C-alpha cells in the first residue's frame, strides 16, 4: 500500500516544500534580471504557488484531527500569490512604462482585480468562520433560525 507523502517524516516534508517554494520565489526575479526576460518572474510565481498549494494540501491531509481544511489551504495560497504579485510588480524586472510614466493598464488592472479577489476571499473566510462558531455555540443546525426569547413575540 502506498504511504501518504508526509507520513513518518512530516517535518522533513514541510521543510522540503517550504525550501522549494522559497527557491522558486527567489530564483524567479534573479533569473529574470540576468536573462532580461520577465517570463521568469511568472515562472517563479507559478512555481511558488504550486509548491505551496501541494505542500499545504499534504500538511492538511497528514493529520486527521487537524482543523487545517481546504478552505485554509486555498486562502493561504491566494494570499501568498497576492503578496508575491505585489512584490514582483513593485520591485522586480524592467517594467515597460505606459503613457504618462505609469505602469501599463494590464498591470494595474491585474493588481486591482486581484486585490478585489483577495478582499472577497478574506471576507468570506472570516464570515464563514464566525457563522460556524455561532452555530456551534448554539449546538444547532446552521440553517435553523435562532429561537425567540421569552420577551419576544
């Protein structure tokens, strides 16, 4: 029978995934600057995101009693992607300057749209967590409306 990726050596697997993700994140800008092609920035970002997602999925699946669910994996990966996107956009690579000395419209649109997506993900993440906690506190079905108190009609 095949063992899960993280069984038996969980700490080592997390270190390997973390180191690989960090290597992609650092190597992308360095190679892009040396080669003079910003495609390597995209490759570094994509590699970091994929390795992080796979590593977090493995981490979440290794411990059956863990509260680290797919929701946390997706939210964590999206936030990491956003932070790297902002860092790469702001600090790395030769950006082609559009009219008026500004960044090209596609760059600003990408950052603005991704900012909106991250805002929605974070809002739903915390909103659903609060809803679940209230439902657990009532020991009731989350879809059931709250019971009326003695003073309410």
